[in-house]
C-alpha cells in the first residue's frame, strides 16, 4: 500500500496530463496529415491562447467558461491568417520541409518575443475555472479544477472528432490527407482545406493553453515544453494519425507521472526524449503509423 | 555553382581575407575587436548550420546545444583533468562528434522532420541535464573556466577566431566541391533520386552531421575559453534563433551568405542593444520576411540581381 497509492494517484495525474497533450497533439497531427508539415509554432499558439484567456478574464471580467470559446474563435482566425499569408507557398510552389520548418520556427520566435515585449516576461496566473477543492475517490484525492479542466479537454476532443468524422469539411480533410492530388481532382479546394485545418489546429492549441494555463503558470515561453511533448506524442502515435495522437498522449502522460514517482522528479520533462529514442529505435513509423514512402 | 571563372570571385575572397586580417590595425577600439570575434564565432555556427539546412536539406535545432556540449566538455576536462585549454578544445570537438553520431544514426535514417524533432528533444534534454546536475556544471550560474590565452587584449583571440572561421569555410568549400559534396547536394535535392543512383544517403547524412557538429563543438569550446565562463546560455534557444536568422538573412545554401549574415546581424545586435527585448522580435521578423519573400537571402538575392544586370546567366 505504501508504494501503490502514490502510483495510482500519479496514474490519474498522468491521464489528466495526457488529455492536455492530446489537445495539442491532435492539432499537430491534423496539420501534418493534411499539409505534410510540422508546425514548430504550435507551442506559441498554446501560449497565445493562454494570454487571450488571461486578458479576457482579468481585463474584461468575462467568465472563464464564456472566454474559452472566444479564445478558440480568435485562435481559429489567427491560424487561418497564418496559413494564408505564410504557409500558402508550401502548396503553390511545392517547397520542401526546410521552408516549413524555418518559417514556423520564425513565427514561433516572433510570437515568444512579441509576448515578452508586450505581455511582459513575468509569470501570470489566470484565475481557475472553479475554486480549487479536492475530490475524493476512495483513498485517493485529486484536485477538482484539474478534473474539470481535463473533462473540458475531453469534450473539445470529442467535438473535434465529430467535425472530422461527420462534416463535409472533415471529409475533405481526410481526403486531402489521404491523397492531395486525388482530392483536387475530385474538385476539393485544397487551399480552403489547408486553411481550415490550420485554423482548427490553432484553435485546439489555443484551447489547450486557455485550459492548462489556469493550472500551470503562464509566461511567454510556456508553450515550449507542451510543444516538445506533443512532437514526441505524434512521433509515438504515428504522424497524421488522430487515434495515435490520443493514445500517445495518454501513454506519455502516464510514463511521465510514473517516472516522477519511481525514478526522479527533476527529470520529469526529459522522459519524453527517452520515449522518442525508443520509438525511433523500435518502431519509427509510430504505433498507428504506416510506413510512407515519399517520392 | 562554383564552376565559374575564379578571377572575380577569387579576387573578392582574397580582398575580404586581407581586410579581415588587417582590421585590428585599422580599428583600434578593443570593443569592436571583441564584437568581431563574437561575430566570427557566430559565423562558424551559421556556416555549419547552413551545410545541414542549405545543402543537405536537414534542419537541426540542436546546433547551439552542440556548441554548448563542446564548451562544457572542454571546460570540465580542463577543470578535472587539468589539461591545457587547447587539449580541452580537442576533447570538446570529439565529444560533440560522438554525440552527433548517435543522434544522427538514430534519426537521420528517417524522413527529414524526424531529425528536426529529435534534435529539438535532444537540445532540450541537454539543457535540463546541465541545469539539474549543478554539482558538476554549476547549473545556470555557469562554470568558470581558464582562458585560452593569457592576454590583456582581444586581438590574439580575434586571430584565433578568424583562423577557425577561415578553416571552417575552406574545408566546407573543399567538401562541397568534392564528390562527397555532390552527394550531399543530391541527397538534399531528392533523397529518393539519390538512393536510386546508388548513393548511400544514410551514410552521407550521418557523416555530414558529424562533420558539422564537430566543428560546432570546437567553436563552442573556443567560445568558452574566450569568455571564461560556460553557462546553459551557450546552448539556449535564443542562440539557435540567432544562428538561424544569420544564415537565412545572409543567404541559405550559399557559402558566403552565413558569414555575411552573421557579421551583419552581430553588429546590428550590438547596435540594437539598447532596444533589448525588441532585438529578437526584429530578428524573428527578418527570418519570416526573408524566407517568405527573399528565399535566397541577402547574398543570393544580390547575386541574382548583379547577374541579371550583367546579362550573363
């Protein structure tokens, strides 16, 4: 019992963390699936989402639950604008992955330093969704706001799934992910699909920031660690696979939480790297991935 | 690309070298000698990053981390093994090469973006280790280390840095113009096509990454013994951002581009020191605008313009 209880507690923490990683990772994997690029500014979309929530709640006095959809809407528009202005040449000129990596890195750097210059480098704490209290599950107690925020994340994930599985634009996204040329031949507007994908992914990252920053702290570089973890998650789950992103997130969340109790807490953020090495060694295409040959 | 008649190009190169060699006699101000020395350090890092991103087509996010690996390996061996900084720098170089071999071997077999992700994760774990293991590294306070040369002036360092830079640029020039250089560019253009004509692309990528990382670690080790302090800052994200901005603005995929970009942005950076926090914001803007609208950078764009004015292709 002495060891078992913290392990169970940490398993639950791992599951909760996993649901946040999933919000980020699903967006990343959608972008990768549809546009074949990795968005290195994803962490900064998270950070922006956190700041928008913070200012909506503290300056305008809007309730967190009302502010969350506003954050997602704003980030949706922002993501579409980024695609239209900066990522479009990837499709129109067929540029290689160096372009997409460097331009999204530039966007990331710009947003971090924009936040430092205009929001200030100090830590901010957005007010929680509900007052902190502990929920007792038998002998284990977990904090109620974490549980609520994880539930909200799960709801957003289910809604996202419905958009992709049941709507016309979701169908176009899946078609584009499978075969871009084929989708174009069938009359799908690949530009519009890319723009929508970027908007959706950016809204998800923003939601993740708006949720998680009430638990963790908010600062201009707050997005870096969640972003690195979601890169590991999509490599683990298989790039472009939505199921992989969700399962990978949960696995990473659990590995980290167990590593914290069983090995060392100081290296909490480093376990993801070990996971990445193992994935690269054992199954480079990821859990749900298929080996893709690029021509 | 390098097959044009040597005369104007060779002449300009020679002129630039003579100018750099004689600068300490012209600029009598120690401060600017210091700025130039730091500029040379960045020029080495930008030139080597450019070999990966501009020629091999692989973007490394661990470039600053490799400079830090070289710096720490050298500083720690000088501290504990009591070796001379020169030997320390050699140890730093070898350490960087060993690390790069493992990372390259693991991730370069896969598609391009896996390599970038691996380097990002590696850079981050390196930063965490250095910060957490403060008994050995003194954490974010930084590790004090011996100076390479006992001198009151920056001029000896200036020449060491210049020698390292010229060595880097010329060895890169020789490699890119060799058969191996053609393989690098073939893999950079299309890995599938390169494989199809019998190039062992995995080997080309691993060897190139090893070469690049060894030189980067050497530069980092030099930087540590120049400043006299090695801190996690050497491998920080900001440093990586600077290196990328310098390469992209100067001209990615060209040999002089990164050097020009590094010296230009280092001066700009000193000039902007009073603007502090806006410095990186401006550099990020430069990266975005250059990559989006002037993909060949300053050098590439100028060269294109000059050629089109001259009328010869």
